[in-house]
C-alpha cells in the first residue's frame, strides 16, 4: 500500500509538474507568440490595405499626368503670347492704337498698381471710351484679339444723351504676364 501511495504521489507530482510546465509554457512561450502572430497578421492586413489603396493612387497619378500633358501646350501658348517684360505698357500701346483704328473718342486708361504674384504679374485697368455702337463693338472685338493675357472683368455701355448716337463704355480689364524670372517657366516645367 505504501508502494501504491508512492506511485500515486509520484503521479500527482508528475501531473502537478505537467500542469506547472503547461502554465509556464503558456505564460512564457505560447501567449507571447500568439500576441506576436496576431500583430504580424494585423501588420499584413495593413500592408494589403495599403497595396489596395495604392492602385487608386496610381490611377489618380495617371489621370493628373494626362491633365498636365493637356495643359502644357496651353501654358506654352500663353507664355509665347504674353506681353513682354516691360509690363503693361505694350498692352496700353496696343489698346490706344486699336482705339484710333476703330474711331473711338475720349479714350481714358486708368491703370491700377501692378500686383506681383508668384509666377506672373497682374495689372488691373479701368478704360472708358466713347463712340457709336458699331465702333464700340469693333473696339471690344479688337480687345479680345489683342492677347489671351487681357481679360475683361466688367463692361458697361450707356447713352451719353437721349438724342445722340454716341455711347460711353466703361470696361475693367486685367492684364496678366509672366515675371521676367519665370520667362522660361514652360521649359523648366518639362
């Protein structure tokens, strides 16, 4: 019986030792590995999501590249047709010559100070003139043909007197041109 008690005590010791060993294994090896495996799975899931999202990014980059390719010729044309570096003076000269050729009278140009932006300068211009409807129409058509760098911001035509065919026109223009340090900007963009 004593032998049987020793066997049972040895079995109990073995069982307790096995349980303690399992607890130690679980606490020191299994749980940390399980946590590490879970972290690796989450990391892989994040990377898969990043790869899936990068497909959309690549498509967006391709779309923007196409838009840029379409814009480059427009920008190049604008830079070649822009007024020279001497500021708005050349445009004012062209407007004055246009007024003479269309028969416009009492032309008055009131330029505002030139605003220097990042790549270009902008010069607002108030213009008033008098003439017949046909003369004013031809003058406006000529203004549009001067340069794509001249934009009409507002236009107002009114009669001077009831019985007169002479009209007064007030126009607000904005003249744009590249700054001298960006005169070869299009070449740099390519």
